[in-house]
């Protein structure tokens, strides 16, 4: 059923919810920061760090990008074929 939201956005919501839905995250942490949190190996550890250090959403995003080695201007993408989350230039072998 059409809901007026792109399928890729709904898929991103699903991935983030699956990874973070059981965790308590401060209400002031925005969607973009939550999406980046979902890309970490240990979101629970990051949430503790957010609470302990009083990090803002922009700080969370910047720190996770630094940890992952993502250079400024790189975007993350979720592959519609396999669900992998990689930099936007990523080419999925499932699509071939």
C-alpha cells in the first residue's frame, strides 16, 4: 500500500528499528544519529557514551564517522538487494 514514503526510507527505518528498537535512546538524539548508531558494532556502548558525555546528535554522527573512517562528503547507503550498509559508492555483488 502506498504511504507516500520512499521504499528505501521505509527499509532504513526497518533496519534501524531492528538494531536499536530494544535500546533506550535519549529523545533528543535525532533520526540521522540513530541511523549512524545502527551502523556501529556496539550501539549499546555508544548509547552509554552519549549519556556519560552528553553528546549531541551532530557529535555522535561525527565521532562514528571518524571511527569508521568515513571522509567528509561520503554518504552511507543500504543496498536494496542484500541489505548491506556501506558507503554510497559501494557496488553490491547481489545486483550482478
